[in-house]
C-alpha cells in the first residue's frame, strides 16, 4: 500500500499544538487501520488516522473507538504496548532499519531503533520527550470499563527524533512504514494494521511488510 503525505505550510501557527490539530483536521484526508492479520485475535476497534508533515515534523492524528481502553504506563520508553496503544513504524530511507514510535492512549511515548525486533536501541529519553502529544483522554492513568469509548490523539514528531539518520528535511522523503493499533494486556486483546502483516503469529517488527510513505 502507498500513502502520500501532504506537506502543510504552518509557519504562521508558531507551533501551537491546538492550532496544529485544527489545521491537520481541515487539510488532510482520513485513512483506516482495519486489517486483522491473525484469526486468534478477531476483535477490531475502529481506528483511523490523518498524517501530514511540515518539512521539520511529522503530524499524525489517530481516532479510536474501542471497548474498555486502559493505560497504566507513564514512563517514557516503558511498556506502552500493553495498554491501549497506537504505533507508527518508519524506515526513513527504506534501508531496512526503522524506528518504532509507540503511544498509549494517554500519550506516553516509546521509541527505539534497529533492523528487527531483537537488540533494539532505545532512543534517549530527553529526545523522546520532545515528541508532543495531545490525547483527548488526558495524561493520567485510566481504566474505562463497561462501554465503547471514543478517543483521539495528535502526535507531533520532530525529524530530529530519528537520531540515527541525517534527515535535512522531510520534503521528498520516500520511506517505508506501517501503522498499528494494539493492546497486549487489555480486556479485548487486539492487533490490527494499516498494511497487512503475513506472519504466523503477531509480529509488528517486520520491515518486509511495510508500505510506501511518500512525503510531498
């Protein structure tokens, strides 16, 4: 699958996150994360996203409706995948090495780098802390039971957070990427993706199943 990432001229916004949120809403198309790759995990939350870039930052907004969302992890680079989690894996130069950006529904980030799931290098916490999130559920731990819950989150990723690559600008970048929703220790365990992952068991760390991400 191929996705073209629109460039937004937002220099007049002065990096106010709420204004960026509105600008993204009004100027981008919505995409869907809806592939169930493993029959043993049939629960499928409703998940969509928007994406754009400024040349300096990647802007992503996720929209989720799911049963009983929870989030307990508040530490940077902690185990956010166990919570209600959205993920963005990207190989900026399509060279087989990639970054896994992971966020639970209260915006706690996790970021690492490597060629596969083994021996990944955690990115320095001070660098990860520069990633901005605006979660609609707030940033305190939660466990919402008994009903479907709608939530969304804007994520602003500086290109400088991809510390192992020299990226002068995002303009014209031809990357490989995938987008995911998971919840390894939620009441309704689930694993869904934007681009299909053809493995026997759940494994998001498979570069060979990434789609194309073309930055205008």
